[in-house]
C-alpha cells in the first residue's frame, strides 16, 4: 500500500499523466459517438447529455484534464503499491478514466 507521501509524489508523474491524456480523448470520443450506454457510465436520465457537454468542452484539452483525472486514479488505487500504480496497463488506465468521467461531467454530484 502506497503511503500518502508516496501518492503525493506521484501527482506530478508526467509519464503517467501522458498515458491518462489520450485515455481521456478515447473516452470523450466514446461519448461523442454514443458508445457510453453501458457500465461504468451512468444510465440515469440526462447523464449522457452531461457527458456529451463535458466531452465537447474537453476533447481538445486532454492535457489539462489529465492532472485532475490522475489525482482521482491515484485516490481510487491508493491501496495498491507504487509499483502497481506505475505499472498499470493501458487498459487499466482507460478503465479508470471511464469510471471517473461521470464525476467530472457532473453526473455524480
């Protein structure tokens, strides 16, 4: 399990944030083409519309969004070791972004 200080030191990990940024673009694209109709995306009334607004606003700003998503990913995976977090596969990172987008789109308040 990573310590709080270790997690904080990972906030600025540019290599991992560089993996998160394209994952955000992939997720935004899924939303824009309507492939957000299954879990982990909320199916509550209006959820897709909120995600669509978020996707359109952030598609060209994935680098700016990467830091926010990276912090959520660190929090969600805080029980893992630093090695496990840094060694996360592309698929795991994409999954974490998919699982977090509703938070940033305002679906979860």
